[in-house]
C-alpha cells in the first residue's frame, strides 16, 4: 500500500513539470503542438514542429528590438526550410522565378512579405531565420514559439512572431 503511494507520487512529480513546461507552446493551439506550415509554390508542402526545427541545421541571427537593444536569436535559416520544401533557390532563382515571394502569416493575422531574392545566398549574405530561441531560451509566450528574425534591418517590423504559415507565392502578371 505504502509503496503504491510512493510510486504514484513519483509518477506525479515526473509528469506534472513536463506538462507545465509544454503549456505555453500549446496554449494558443488548443492542446495541439504548434506548427509552421510551408505551402504554395513548393514541391513538398511541410508541416514543421518544434522537434523538426530542432533537428535541422541551426544558426543564429542578431536583431535589435524596438528599443534598440540587440538580441541573439537562434533557429533555422529560411534557405534550409526552402531546400527541404523544394523552393526555387540559387541557380533556379532567375527569369520568372524572380517574381516569387514569401508571404509570412502570424496567429494574430499580421503578415509580411519578402521577395525570394531577398532571402537567397546568391543575392545576399544576410541570413533570415525562423527562430525558436532568444538568448538560448524558448521565445517568451506571446512572441513564440516561432519568429522570423531579419538581421540588420533598421526597424524590427518584419521580425514577425507567432508565425503559422510560410507561403511561397507568384506575383507574375
Ligand atoms: N505577429 C506579429 N509580429 C509582429 C508584430 C505584430 O503586430 N504581430 N509587430 C511588429 C512590429 S511593428 C515591431 S516594432 C516588432 C516589435 O518587436 P519587439 O517587441 O521585439 O521590439 O514586432 C513585429 N512583429
Ligand atoms: Mo513596430
């Protein structure tokens, strides 16, 4: 009887903290793990979880907040996500493909646009990332779990948080 009680207490102590730790990530998604969908002009549409991003090649990006204070974010370069999804990059990014753009959509309806050329290493050395950490810790509730971080931009308006979708679109007329 006594032993059963201790086993129950032990299970409780092990399970509860991990449930609490996950709460911020799932709070806005009704218990489902948060995901980022990669859709549109891609060969392979993706649904990325935090675990998927943790397993991909990682990099850091420094960006200032609205107060001008620099922060180091870490996550996955958009170019890595594009390679995984089959987006036109590098040598393929010419001709009509230069009319393609990335439309980022966030949970609050905020949207921002980047042309694909702005995000391509054959056009620029600037590496834009999908961040899941700031200063080595998960993004705080409200600005996570996933955030676009554009280093070196004069204002942080395109560092959009609570990212839900990365859609590749064609602006061709
Ligand atoms: N999803 C989402 N992301 C957003 C915004 C927003 O309204 N919604 N505001 C942007 C603007 S205008 C600014 S200035 C920065 C502020 O980020 P900071 O708090 O890190 O300075 O977030 C950007 N990212
Ligand atoms: Mo802003």
